């Protein structure tokens, strides 16, 4: 396993919910800025949501009010709760972490989210 391991993707109907989880290696979690990115088919990878070590968050305009990113400092996970899913949320979702301590960027392998009508 790598430093980041995603889980929770799948198929959901429009209007439904999914929760993605990113397990972050203990060795980097405490100093890592963590984010979720997504890459729809044939499109570039874009930032969805991010959370700092102190819990400050920011979101892409397209997901504000629908998605929530959270950080569990005991489990070393960063979750993305996705509600009111739309067809255009279909994408491969990637967990990303920047370790300030190491000065290194990490990417997970991605998890597919498919929203159907």
C-alpha cells in the first residue's frame, strides 16, 4: 500500500449520496494538507475540496453546499461526504496530500464515482 488509499466509490443515482474516505499514512498525516481532486472522462483533473492540518476547508464552487470534507485525526483519514449528487459529478476521485514536513506530494490511485439518471 502507498501513502494514500481511497475507498468508497461506486454507482449512485442522481440525488443520492456517497462517502469517500482517504486513509493517510501515519508518517505524513499530522503535517499534511489533504485534498480531493476529480477527473471526469476526457477532462483535466480539478480540485474538489481541501482541508488544512488545522481543519480549514475550501471547495470548488460546483460542489459548495453539497460536499463536505472532514478530517479524523485519530483514524488518520480524510473523508468526502457527497450529497445531492449530479450526473456531472461522475469522475475518478483522487486523494492528494502535500507533506509540509517532507516537501513531497502524494496521490492515491483513484476511486470511480458514477452518477446515473
